[in-house]
């Protein structure tokens, strides 16, 4: 496999998730979700910050804190 080969075993595009307390469920498979504040793509394997109440993902702790401070 080289850089131009597609990994056909993994779905392409944006995933749809349901965010719970400490875990998330994949409703529609994909490789990434978008940060609610920055629109940055977050690979699912790197997703660490989200809000179950708002059903939003965040790129990192700074974005999560900023959203939390907004109330």
C-alpha cells in the first residue's frame, strides 16, 4: 500500500456520533467529526473532548473550556 491507495476497509468522510458521558456511539461511520468552534477535522481516534449536553465535539481542551465558559 502506498500514499495514493485508499483504505477500502474504513469509511470515508464525516462521522455522525451520539456523545455520552465518557463515551460516544457511532451513528453513521466516518473518519472524522468537526470541532463545533473551529470546524477543524478531528479524527475519531484523536477525539477526546465533547459535550453530551450540546452533542458537540471539540478539537482540544482550549475549545472545550471556551464553550463551557460561554454557558
